[in-house]
C-alpha cells in the first residue's frame, strides 16, 4: 500500500471524526485530518532536525524541527506520536511522547488538527531513509538561528507548531 492509499479519519473544525478517506484524496480535496508533531531532544537538550526526502507528498525536501506525521484512521494522537517518533528516528523502546497542546493548522498544504508533543531520545538514531534525507541535533540557540536566517526552507506547519511551542513555553518571539 502506498502512502496515498493510507486511510485517515476526516475531522471537522472541532476535531470530531466525520468520515474516512485515503490520504491522497484527503490532500487532493483539502479535507481536515489529524497530525502529530514530536519535538525529540537528546540527553544534552539538543533538538532533532531533519530534511524531508524529495518523495514526500507534502513539503518535499523541506526542513523540520519535529518528527511526526498523519494519524491513521481510528488511531489516537498518543499512539500516532509514539509510532511516528520511533519510525522517523529509527529507534524502539522510546518513552511515550508527552502531549503539550493541539491546534488547528490552516495554511500552505491544507488544514489539519495538530497535536504537539515532546520526547527525550537517548538512543542512537537511525532515521528512516524513506522519510529523512539528512539529520542532526541542534542546540536550541542554533535552531533559532537557522529558523531566523532564511537559508533553509522550513515546513510551514512545523514553523507554526514551533512558534506556538515557544509561546507555550513562555519564550520571546
């Protein structure tokens, strides 16, 4: 089964399930669905940052400071956060990501309910080659510099989640 064939829950503006559809149809029709964002930090507090592969359906070859992805049909945000983090980081036995907040992202690429989570990953990572073209752990200061310098194309939903996470943590914008 291809990524476009994966079945997702379609939700309304209040995050209530109103149906199901294949991912390709969800994207093509601009239907609201669910996604998870997981900020993964190492033992030194550095943030896992990666460049998405060119084959991704949404925002190919863009940088992201979160691992994550779509929530499958009938899947909880919590289960999707753990599954996606382990898949993208290439680890097993990761602790359950801690949910922080949800928001409705509306912008380039469409609209989706977004659950923002955090997890500490102390294992050596081996990112999924089909998802991650490049990766590194960056200090929060280096990440902030990279976001602000305009040199890297960032995924717009990740930037919005990052902005909201900084606000959630009481950091200056």
